[in-house]
C-alpha cells in the first residue's frame, strides 16, 4: 500500500512536470525511462538479470520466471495466470527479453493483464558493428568518442555503469552481439593488452546476453605475430591464428568471432597473397569452428579502375558462391555503392544462392546529415526488405551510431534508429510506424495512438495525434528529396560526407571517390548509365527486374538517375521535364524540413525543455542544410542543364561560387557543429 | 542615309545582344543609356547644354531651341511643328529639361511626333543632400567613397567626366541643387582650400543647371575664424559670417546657400549660446540675403532625457513658428523619429503654419537594407504626401545614395530611388508606378507596358508584363513586413543600422539610441504608447487624426505599435491576435522577397549578364536577411509574448543566442558585403 502511494505520488509528480514542461532530460536513459521502485517488485523463479530488472522497474503484480527446454533460442512466452504473470524461456537471454517486453508494455501504458504472448527472434544473430578505433575516435561517429576505447578505464565504476546501460538498451531490443572495433582494424586489436580490455567488456555485457566480436586486420600474423606472410594457406599463418584464437577463447569463452574487411579500400586481404576471399574466410572459419565462433566476411569491395563501382562485389563474390564454410557469413551492405540516402539493393543478395549472407545497415548517418539531421531509417530498411526477402538472410548487422555523448547518439531522434535496428533484427516484419510509435511513447512519453498534443492548436496547421510519428516516417524521403532525389547518389563533400559537393573532383583523387563519377552531369542530362548499353549493372539483377530497370520508361523514377543518364527534358510521370521535377523534388525536401520544425515546435508543451531545445536546434540546422543542398545541387546542375528554375519553386538563395568555396573543417570522426554558415 | 544605316545596324546589334543576354553592363550609365550619334543631330537655336545633348543623342528630326520670356522658372514647352520639334523655355535650364524630356520619350520608345507638352516644376528647389566628409567617406553611404571629396583631384579629367555624368543624371530629372558635404559638417568645409574645391565643382555642374550648397558647422567662427564665440547675436560673429559669405560668392556667384544641423546629436548650435534656432537661422539668412542665398535649417532635434523623441522637434520649433526670415526653410524629415521603414508623418508639417518648410527624404537606405536590399522608395514618399499636401512645402530634399561605385548607388535598383526622388521633386503627383515604368524602360531596356518577358514562362508563376515594376512597387511594404511591421520602429543594430538587434541595449548608451526605448516589449505587449495616456504625441497631430491615432481600435494597423503598447492578444482586423499577426507579417515579408528573386530570375533572358548577376546576388542576400529579421525579431519578442509561432507560418530557422552574438564589423560609412552569416 505504501509502495502504491509512493508510485502514485511519483506518477503525479511526473504528470505535473509534464504540464509545465520545464524540466530537463539529457536523453541518457534512451527509451528506458523507467522509474526505479523504492521497494523491489515481487519476482520469483530463475535468478537472472530478468529478475533484477523486473524487481527494479516492474510496477505490476507478481512475476514468475521459468526455464523450459525445447523452446526456440532466445524466444519466450508471457502468460497471465491470475494475478501473476509467467515468463518462460529456455535460457536467461529469453527471460530477459521477455522481461523487457513486459516493461515496454508498462511504459507504453498498454494493458499488462490477460497476456498470452509468444515471441522468438527472426534472426539468431542480431549484431552491432562499432567502427571504434583504439585511440577512442569513431569512424563516421557523430556522438562523441568511443564508449569502449581510448582513455576509458575498463575497470572504473563509470565504465561499468556505461556498459550496464549499453547492455540494457541492447537487451531491451534483443540485440545479442557487438563488434567492438572498426572494420578498418588496427592490428593491435589482437594484442594481449587489447584482448584484456575486450575480456573486461565481454564480462560486463555477458549478463545482458551480448557476445563480443572483433574486427581483425588480415595482416595481423605479420604485424602482430612477426611472420613474413599472412597467406591464409601458409601453415605458419594458420598456426598463428589458431594460437591467437585459443588465447581469445581462454579469456572469453563465449567470444563470438571475427568481422573482416579484406582487400577493400586499402585493407590487406587474401588477394595480396594470390588467394581468394573464400581462402581467407575459410581459413579463419576453420580456426574458429571448434569454439563455435563465426566469420563475418564483408563484400564491400571496389576498385579504382572499375568503370562501375556498383558492379564490383558481384564480380568478385559470385564466382565464389558455394565455396564458403558454414560458419562464414558474407556481410553485404544494403546497396551496391555505399549507404546512400537511396540505392537500389545490392544485386548480390538475389544472385548468391549457396552462400550464407547477412545485410549490413548503417545506423550511423554517414550520408544522412550525421547527428544533425532527423532521419528515421526504418523506412529505408523496410524498402530493402521489399526487394530482399528477410528469410534469404542469416543475420542483420547495423553500424552503430553510439558514442559517449550524454544522449548516446548525438541527436535524440538518432536513438530511434538504434531502436529500430534492434526491433527489425528481432522481427523484420514490424512496420516502421509501429516501431516509431513504440519509440515515441517510451522515449518522449507522448502517446502516438491518441493525441500527441495536449494544447489546442489551430486546425490549419494540421497538427494532431501522431504528428511526431508522421514526421519520422516522412523524414527519410524528405532527406532523399533535399539531398539526392530521383536516383542521384554520392554527390557528397569529400572525406566527411556531410554537405553537398557535386563539383568535388580534386586532382589526384581517384575518380570513384568523386561525385562526377556518379552523377555524370553534362549538357544532355544527368545520371549513371547502368543499362545494358552502359555498365550493364542491371544484368546483375533478376531478369524481370533487369528489364524494368533497363528501360527508362519503366524504371522507378526514384532510381532513374541511378540506372540511366536521364535527358534534362525527359518527360516524367508528373508531366514535368526531368529538370523541372528535380527542382521540385529539391524544393519539396526543403519544405518538408520546415514542416518538421513546425511540428516539433508544437510539441514544446509536451516535451522536457532540454530535449525540446536540443532537437529544435538540430531541426533548424536541418532546414538550413536542406536549403544548402537544394541551392548547391540545383545551381551546380544548372551549369549543365542551362534551364531555368521553375517559377513555382523557391529559388536558390545562396551563391554557387560561395558554396563552392565553403568547407567544413572536420574529419570523418566528428559531427559538424552546424551546417552551411555563409 | 549613311547615318540611318549605321543607326539601324547599331539597333540590330543591340537587339542581337538582347537575345543572347551575354553582354555586360556595369550600370554606370544609369537611366541615360543613350547611344551617341556618329554625326550630330540637327539642332538649331539657342546654343546651350540642351543643344549639345540633343546633337549627341537625339535620333529624330530637326530640333529648334527657343528662349521666351515670362515662362515659369525652369518650365518648358515641346511642340511638333511639321518635321521639326520646338523646345521653348525662359532659360538654359528649362531648355535642358525639355531636351531630356524628349530623350526620355525616345528611350522609352514612345511617340515623338505630334507633341504638345507643357511642363513646369512643382518645387523651385529640388535638392540633393550629400552626407560626404572631407576625408572621402560618406555617412550612411553604401556605394563606395564620395564622388566629391577625399583624394579626388577636382582638376582631373576623370573628375570632370564624373561630374558631367552626375550633372546630366540630375538635369535629366530636374534636380537643380546639391549640398556637397555632410550635415555633420566639419568646420574646414569653409576653409579657403575647401572652398576652392567647391568652386571647381560648381563650375563643372553649372552647365547642368545645378547650384551648389554647403552644410556648415555652426561653431565655424570659433573653429575656422578663431573667434571666442559663435553666438549668432554677437557682432564679431556676424561680421565673420558676412566676410565668409562674401568670399564664397566672389568665387561662386550662383552659390545656393547653407544647410544647417544645429543642436542635434552633438552638433553645435545657437542654443549653446542661449539663443534659439530662429536666432541662428535668421542671422545666417540675413548674411546670405544680399546674394539671394538661402538657409535650410534642419528640425531633426531630440534630447536624451526626452521620454518621447518623437515629440521633440515639435516642442522646439512650434514656439518659433512665424519667427523665421523668408529665405529660411525649415527642413524636416518625413517622420518624427528617423527615416524608419514606416513612420507616421512628422506632425510639425501640419502644425507649423507661418514658416516655410521642406521635407527631407532619405534616398540612401540607412534603415532599409543599405545597398543590399531592393526597396523602391517612391511608395513611401507618396504615402507621406497622402498626409502632407505637397503645396504646403516649399521644396524637397533627398539624402543622396551616390558614391564612386561603378553603378553610382551600390545596387542597380537603388538608382531607381535617385530617379524617383528627382521625378517627384519635379512633380509630386506622379505615381510610383509611372516613375518605376519610366526607370525600368530606360535603365533595363524592358518594356513595362507590354511584356517584360520575351521567353514563355509557366502561367503558374504569374510572371508577365510589368513583373519588375510590380516587384518594385511591392518592395517597400515587403521590407516593412520583414523588418518592422505593424508600427514597430528603430529595432536596428547599433551604429550601422543594418540588421535586427531589438535586444541592443549596452550599458552607457543613451536610451533613445537603443531599440527597447522604442519597442517597449514586455509580458503585456509591444509598442510605444504615444496616446493621451502615454507620451501624448498624438496631440501634435490635427484633432481628427489625433482621435483616430489615439484609439487602438481606429488607429491604422500599420502604425499600431507606433502609437500604442499593443497587448499580445489584441484582436486584429484579420481575426488574428496581434502576436499571430506579427508572425504572419514577418513571414509574409520573407515570402515576398523569395517571390522577388523568382521574378528577377525570370528576367535572365532579357537583362545583360552583369547586371542580372549583380542584382540576383543582392536579392539572395535580401532573402537571407529577411529570414534573419523574421527569426531574430520573432524569437526575441517571443521571450516576452510567451506565445507559440502559429503553425501556418514558417518557423524560425536561426537560433536566438547565435543571432544575438552576431555582429557585422562595419562602420556607418560602408555597405555590408553580405548579411547574416552566423
């Protein structure tokens, strides 16, 4: 009774806070904004992390935790039995996932009685890839420094607290694996000192059902072991790997395995020794096999001399289809180029038939406005799954957007992408909308099902229930519109990939690292001819799709400049010319971002002051950046099209020469503080 | 015949240029883009500047120039007599004005046969005020350095050419006087060396009917003459002035007289010696009288201790009404504060009944975006004349926007304000539209009567004939909207008055030089209470207007915050609250500037490349500045109103704290190169 009074008081206090909206939150609690009980909830049965979490945060009736053999790995059931709720699973991980399921219902204000839930994950492996370097920087990291490396003391209380929250957040989604270091791996990742740190991290994450993995440098036998070669067929090399793997497993018995970026962007690989990707991957797989470890071998390869980078992975990997060990998974980026706002799916997915594959999504927004732009990525990943059947894959990897910023992800809404990745890895059939609603309800405390807005707003604005969810759902397409609509791709600034630099083409930089390689703008039109008359990339797709993509009149317009060199006067479905449509798309993107800002501003009475202001500030950057993108791209492409901006489109307000002189002085390890500033 | 062939060829060449729009013009020819004849036109009669101009530029039949006594000063008639055209006037100036009338018809493509024109100027004195300093800087000058002072060599050919063009431009409008130096006058303006330069300028301008005047420092007898006092009733002082004036007239027999800023903003004046404005003005008038010189005595006075600056001129000058000599004219700014985008008219104009008055308009855009914003000022001046009858004034003065930039005015469209000032001084009944059409036709070669656009444009945009003229006509109200709508005033950045700084209030700066003195924003509302319950400024207006202005429900909404402290929730005629209306007005201003940019962009095929690009660049600055104004003002005032920006208004994209930290590092003698740059 006393507990109920306190809980009620707490709830009333929270409600009061909600009314004044004067409190602040730094976002560090992510979507787990659970209030700890003053006295533990009644939980009986299996003693495990699920029990701890429920005792601390569950506010309902008694819970019983049960183990039961024969259930699916990581699956669980939740059943109401009178006053009590019974969670059943085959192991601790399943029980923990069940516990978070219950807590999610509680936080969303959904009914927690009469439950009859049965869940199991779609993929066995649901894994984050951290591109973290030993010195603590994070490649394409926009949320501060690494939570694992650099000057972090893995034995400190702060570190333990950080790992605990990281573990809880991942477990609440069902994420069960994490690669602790950058795919551009430093050899020292396998040094004994580094492995000891890895062990410490593994120990801290183990209670949350998370296995650790490492990216390895394929030349480690040379660079760490002092051998003369790293040839995967060399016996000394194999012995070195065996010894190293044994060392790892002695320290970390449940170590997950290796992630390998080989013969890609300058990283060493088996091709350096005249061997194939299969030779390299299989050697490591054989070494890991006795320990039940796996190899995730990346298919992200391309060559400077290639006339079409999008063709390369298929060319290298198709001949090897069926030659990989069963504990190798080929990890393929969703698109054949590189995490663009919109790409066609990578044709390897539908081509390879005899090789285990997993998709690599990029949660961190390398090409999507870093931690400044609100871009909810679930719709992009769902779009991928509309082409590639989830069941054709063995696992899902996501390049993490996590750093040591207070709010973990740099942008409060970037948390939703971590959340969505985890939820989709558990169940790729979940809709983007449902995931967004879950996240909004838990993270912002807004009820997306009824009305997000508690203050009356003029009907003209069209703001009402679910406005934030709608904004999230529209945000990826808006980003495509203001960055690179209609199939345009990779026209980013060099190095940091933040803003527009369609003109970027300095001497000495390899062509496939410059935008003109991709947009190929000229007086005739714009876009990369990948038809049978061009690079024939279309041929890597199933026949039916190949035909659709090959014909400019049947190719989806949102991929038009991906597959075609589109004439400026090509007639679009809207009746407009391609040039006019391009102008409209860019401008639509700008208008959308302005709408997002207005939607968010209307949330001020419902959201704590700190997160409101931090998100508002980011949205303002996004609006300004959208204008920058529109102006830079339209004015630059106009130097080829020689056509006017249509009258019913907002005209560029920046000057091309000034934009071309503008550079953001950051590396690929930082978030730009603001966008275009002149 | 040969001449006709050449002229035809030239016309064809011009037409060819028009089609390609690839030629460039620097704007130096202003609206006098006349093509010189290869052989002189046939002009007979009086030998004068009119003959020279017509011989050089007239492309029609023979002209006869006649003198005739008894005609109005500076007036003229133009009559067709068979093949010939006869211009008649009482003197050379009238003949020159008639010649330019004819050339204007020619340039606008209007009929030059069957003419029966009779013109005379509405005001005898049509005068520019140059705020030029001896060192060559121009106060509130945004078009480079002084064309008169500084390191200019008055004996050089360049200087003569510059004065010739200046003389022609003014004569083409009928401007017949110019004050060569700043009203904040340095004493050395009356040094013999400086007077010799003045004489050189006067000699160069005389052929164009332009008399020169000087601003004087009232303390000159002390500072130049070495006397102990400048008391206007002191005999030594009077003698000094007599000697100085005699010296001037010996050098410049047609010298015009003095312009005086006395006891204003730190300048010396008769009050320093216990005398009145009348004492000071009359002393100088008596000294000038024998030479037919005049005194223009400014009424721009205010005091730091005054609770309402707008009251001050009335308080100081009304008691002196009727005490001024008949060769004194009191020069009064159009509004009682200081050249704001919109002010109520200065109540002195309707109050003083026995004193000759002239209005001082500011052609240079001190408070209207300097030489970066396109703001056509004729509508503002016409608005003034809707309150103050032109016939109640003796003359019109305009503070010049002229400097040594190639295009004279910094912004090509700023030339239109010089043009409009001259035309209105000749005939204040001319409409803003007619003046804009004249200027557009002559300066840009566009035909505003038929269609400005030679290329087909989508009807959606609504662009067609007269679009540039429409843009000009809308531009002043747009500027009011994005800078300070609904009667708000003087919320400019300190010193340079370019951008918004409604918060500007540094310690030690007198209150009436800071925006909070004027906007008085608080939790209740916004605006300066000048009603009978407030500063009672309304009482300085005629009874009927006083009643209208005094009542918040009858006060024109465009002056609401000028006369009232308007509650945020005050219901406006639109049905919106005052706060919501304010938001809409600011946003309307931004949208208007974007529309101007689109209108101008559509002109690209019709305008030479140089002027097109220069104007486009300025319009882009204007759009960005308009957003800056909107965001800075709305976000700052929102800290008082505590009300949301309406949903159907575009929301601020800048952050208040960043805008408050931003400063443009320029003085009051420069044009800011660009606007807000974060």
